[in-house]
């Protein structure tokens, strides 16, 4: 599947708020295909493709927020192989994974390792997130790992950018059905004897939501079309896309709840689940403020040159 094919699939998964870990599977497969040695690829890619093994990226740490150039987890090479010590947070579907792609510091450089869940020294604490999906805290205590690459920062940057592109596409699907549900509701909900869809002020708010959605859709396309671009161009494109998508997700989700009223927050009504999913995705792979800072940083060399 190419980036555009993945985008189309992720949009449809978003429309159904399907919580299956397809994005994690595609991300892990792409990382191992591009960075792992032949022996690691031969051992894991067939089982990932067949669905026998679920491998997920475990990159986030409590004290590290969204940084991808360093981490607290450490890897030490011993006579028996590599041992990893540290912890990772918000590991997607971590309680169902067979193995994890774990960034860890090798002295003062970042590497990436494959750690099996069944290995000694691996502790997994699972929980449910606000949108109903599964995540886990991963604790490693001298856990054995297989080196994927010593080019950990490049590997992690690539993985995060892939994740951003897929998250953006999924978010567009969620916003699509959120807006559809809202419009249907406004056509049937009556106040003062008429449907609230006839109120001009509310129609203007829906129009603003539609504009925000279409801006997000355009940037999602832009992200998918830059997945295979040179690294610097790709990183900037993903930061721009996630910044726009973050603002759109927040605006569309919150406006949908406000225009529904109390029913918009009830568990029994689907829009509350759309809102929770959008809220969760806004912070995945970097929130809006993080990506605004990324864009600002990427502009500094050009501004310095112009000066």
C-alpha cells in the first residue's frame, strides 16, 4: 500500500471510529522494512503481515513529552547481548503487542531496539484511554532487546511522521461523520417550534466547522503526499499538517458538543465518542503547540539567511 492508499483506508476507519491497531501494524512494518537488518526482517515481517504478531512503537516517556532526539531509557551491550532499562508511557495497544520498537540511548546516541513482551524484565501495565482504545505503561528492567538500528533519531523521526500522516487521515474521517451527525440532529431538533437548523447564527457556526474540516482535509492530503519526501521536507510537512489538524479537531469536536447541548456528552450518543476520539488524537505524535514550535524552529535558518 502506498501513502495515498493508506490515507483512504484511515479516513474510512475514522468514519467508523474503528479502534483496531492497523496504523500501528503499518508503522511497525515500515520501520522494520526500512531500518532493520535482514535477519530481523525475516523473523518479524511475515508474522506481522499475517496478523500473528502485533509490534507497536513505544517511544513516549513521561519526562520527555514529544522529543525524538533523546530519551531516559538506556541500552547496554553485554556478553549476552543488549539489555534495556527504562519506561515508556501511552504505548498503543501495549497489552496486546507481541513486541515493541523501543528507542533507547546507547551512550550519548539514540538507537532503536525490538523488545519482546515475553522477555524477562518486561512489565506491562494496561489501561483504557479516554476514547475507549487501549494503552499501556511499559517498564523495562535489564530486558533483552534486539538492535534494529543505531540511527535511532532518523528511525524515530520517520516513524513519528508516518504516524502523523495516518492520524491526520483518520481525524478527517472522524470529523466528517461528526459534522454529518450534527447536521442531521439540527434538522430534527426543534426550538420555538422550528428546527434549529433554520437559525442563521447556528448555520454560520456549522459553516465555520465545514471550513475547518476542509482545511484539515487539504493538509491531510499534503501530509500523505510528503511521506516519501526528503527528511527535512517531510518533517516540515507533517508539522504543518498536524498543527492544522490539531486546531480543526479541537474546533469541530467542541462545536459539535456545544451545538448538540447536553446530549452531545452522553455515553449513549455517538457524537460524544467522536469528540473523545478527536480529543485523544489532538495530542498523539505531538500536540498543536508542539508542532507550532516545530514549524517556528524550521523557519529560523531561512530567516537568518534572509537577514
